[in-house]
């Protein structure tokens, strides 16, 4: 198995876990306000899908994300997510304010996953060593391989865990297994 095949398998599994975890979430669960400063699970789900679109279609493909093109106005969000950066100004308010239309967000997520798979299908193992400057995000110099592993696969897995926990706090089963 080459590294691209491995990344595709890992990302496919991460998508299955997050989508399985979201499969029975109700609008009430999605917008339940956890104590403290934790993010409601609907905003967490939206964040991970939007982030994948931004990472793959914006950063790695150096184009416009789906949310700004073919999916503009159809992502299921009451307002756009603030753009990431070193201080991510505005995210802390957005995550507790945004309303998520779950069916629309799930459709958008599927389109993002297809786009990501298309991107990965065009990569060679050598492409993983391509430099990526993440200084603007606070990470410094990196590579495409690191971005795919940490900012994409790791992020999807992390957020699936957060969503699972937030479901559990509401008395529901978290992960689908």
C-alpha cells in the first residue's frame, strides 16, 4: 500500500465515524448549549466540514472552496464561519450562535468528501513532500502530507470525539459502534 492509499483509507474511516456519530442527531441535540465555553455539536460538525473544504479546496488546491462556489448559500448555516487565523477572531461567538440545518449540512459534507477524494486521487506519494506555509495559521512551514494527516484526518477524528461526548452529555449514544 502506498501512502496515498493509506491516507484515503484513514480519511474514509474518519468520515464514516463522524457521519455515523451524526446520523441520529436531532436539531435539539445539535443546538444544545453545553456548559462553560464548549461548542454545541452542530457547530462542531459544521466546523469540521467547512474546515475540510477550506483545507482541500482553498489551501491545497489553491482555489475557491465549495462553500463559496457551487455550494454558496446552501451549506445549511445561518451565518458563515469566521476564517481561521492565528487569533481566529469571532469564532468563539459564532460557535455558540450559529444555527445548522442538519440535512443541508450533511449534503454539503458529502460534496466536500467527494471533492477531497478527487484531490487525493490525483496525488502521488512525492506530492506529500510539497512544502506548505502554515505560518498564517500559527503552525509554520509544513508539507502536504502533514496537512492531510494532522489538519484533515486528525481534525475529523478529534471532532468526532467531541460530538460523541456532547451526545453523551445529553444522554444519547455517542459513537455509532
